[in-house]
């Protein structure tokens, strides 16, 4: 696997919720600054047995159903 895509939305209580598009991975964070660490930890847990985590992680930020922003995370040093 080379990349993983997360859809990020704000929950009613103001937290950020990120859900992987093609995998059963979901995380919550209180801020954008906390989100990468939460995603990295969830990916590590999800792929621990397989040992094949993605090289690239893309985040798609939505607000009220509209795409507002995108970014690519560098979660692991190369």
C-alpha cells in the first residue's frame, strides 16, 4: 500500500473526526495540531500485523459537505 486517504470533518461537539476512505480507521482530535499524531497511532495499530503501512497519507477537510482544504502528511521519516 502506498497511500491512504482520510476525510476530516468537525463533529457537533467541535472535535475533528478523521475517517479513512478504504480502511476501518477512524480517529478524533481536539485540534488540527493533534490530528497527525492520532492518525499515525491509529495507522500503526491497524497495520501492526501486516507491517505494510502507507507511504503517504492525504487529508481532505470538509465543512458542511463541501471540500475546504487538502494536505499530505509526512508521518514517518524516510
